[in-house]
C-alpha cells in the first residue's frame, strides 16, 4: 500500500500469511521502525490483523493523523506471527512506537509481563477506561502500561439463518440441547461448530469458553486460588468437566470433519457457506466475518452444564501500549492519540468499527445487533475475563491448547492435560 496523503497514514504489511480468521491479502513494505523526529511528532503503530476488513485501528489512526497533520505508519502482522514479531523487536530495540498487546500475564505479549521487563512506557489517561476490578491486568509497580481498546464478548459466533434452515430454531440453552442440535445439524449435512483444532490458540480458546461455565461461574476467583496453591487443575472438577465435554462434543460429531486439522482460515468459509453453524471466537468476528460474507451473525454464551444459567467471558482482550524506547516526540504524539481514544466519542466509534462494546460502556439501545443475545449477561454482570489473562506464564495456555489438540486426535486424556498445566505453572 502507498502513502495515502502527503502527510498522514502509511500502511505496511510485515508478513504475508494466513491470519486470524480469514486470509490476509498480500502487501509489501518494510517492517522496521522508521526514523521519527521530534519536529514531525509522528509515530509508528504495530497492529495484529485478522483480515483486510479489520481496519478499525487504522481508520482511527487515520482520523487522528489528519486532525493533527502528522505522519503515522501502521505495520500489520498476522496473528500467528504477531507475538514473535513484537517480542523479538522489543528485545532488539526496533519495535514500533505503539503496539497492540494483551492484558495481564498469560501470553508472550501481555502488558504486565512486558512492563516488568522494562519494555513499556507508563500511560496517562488509561486509568479512566480500565474496567473496575481489572486494574491489575494493566499495571505494574503502581504505573499503568496498557489502555484497553474495547470490551470483547468471547463465545459462540452463530449463523442464525443457516441454523434455522437446518431445523434448529434457537441457540441451545443447555449442554444436552447442544448435543441434540449437533445431531440435527449432521442430519442437515452440516456441523454445529467449526474449530481451528490444529492451532493451539484456537483449541485453547474453545476450552476457555467452556470453562467459563464449568469453572469460573461457580468460582470467579479460581485463578487467585491457583496462584495461592489452594487448588490445582488436576483436582478441579470444573476443568476436568471442561475437557471431558470437548471429548463428548467431538464424539457426537459436533465439530467439522477433520477438526483436529482445522485452521483459522477454515472458519469464515464454513460459517459463510453454512457447512458449520457456529464457531468459538471473540465477538468481534461476528462483524468481521459477517460484513465480509454479507451475512448476519450473533454471539452467544456456551451452554451451561445443566439448567439455563448464562455466563461467559467478556473482557478488554486487547490494549494499546507504548514502547519505552520511542523518541520523545513520538511518545508525546502517541500519548495524545491514546488520550483522544479514551474519550467516549472515540471509544464508541472504535467499538462500532471493530464490532465490540465501547470500553466506556453502552446502553442496550447502543449495543450492536450481534450482541442482542447478551443483554441479560451484561446487565447482571455474569461474566469474567478469559481464564488465561492472569495465568503467570504463557506455557500454561500452550499446555491447554496442545492438550485439546490431543483430545481431538485421541492421543491425550483430560487427566494428562491438567497435569501438564499444573506442571507449567511456575
């Protein structure tokens, strides 16, 4: 892509690859940080992109660049390469000025982990938009290092129209009803769900979505207790049930044929064509995939083990963070951008573009249509962040993701996976 104006936004693609949920069109350019001067007051931004339609970060940056008459260079990397690129460039001292990271400590690009390593600059306005009770996910030694972008419901993204065509009138409200729906979908020549079983992050996300009701609905402080040594994965009935449910779903034909070899780029086509009715995904995918394919998708919590209680993962899964080694001019301009993004008008506009819930909050009438099934959950506060957000080491989530892959291929048992997760806990 070329520069869009004499002074404004430049967009580069650092890696050409299959990314996130659908394929990323090729684009070329230099992924290294460009020289910035204090006078120019521009900055670079490193962004993880799922597909070309996911341009919401870029569009907000472009508006800001035009308002301030500065240069902003956007560097895109795909999801399967992003963590490595960010950490490598931070360690090499040539990372972008601002970047998209994740809250907490559970991943290689988690805010607290990178702040503790000295890679990030404290932020000013971020505290105003951090959801109450989650401050520890963005802070280290009293300073805030991450500014959340929007609230992301994580559950089952569902194609209501193709489900109705398959004689499924509504999203299942119980696990037994889900199993029945799987059989009904198979009779109609479809699978109820498509999963990226060959990708540890995709397999692990499925487990986290189920664990929301099996573990964290009953005990939202389970992670804290695990940190204190009061509980373990291996001794957790909820975590064992989570993995056993995946085995049962697989054996019941709920997933697409060859689910163990499924990749992220199989999800969007499956939902678009109706060969699968749903997928375990962050809620923003409902808009991303839906707008690309011209279909309407909704987001639902995974059914409870029994009864009809609704509970799920909702959190600010991504943050803006600032490189500690950015130039003074870039830091000033980037902080100005983040202050601007923390204002309600910009927060609402970003959420609309990204298919999220504004980080500053929204009324029922302000919610995007894909989140209509979640009104009760949002009003009651029946949700927690993703489980791995506060896990102290990425290896724990790696063990979960690889373990679920083993379940899909009948090579691992729930007991072995839970033991490996406990072994990965430092």
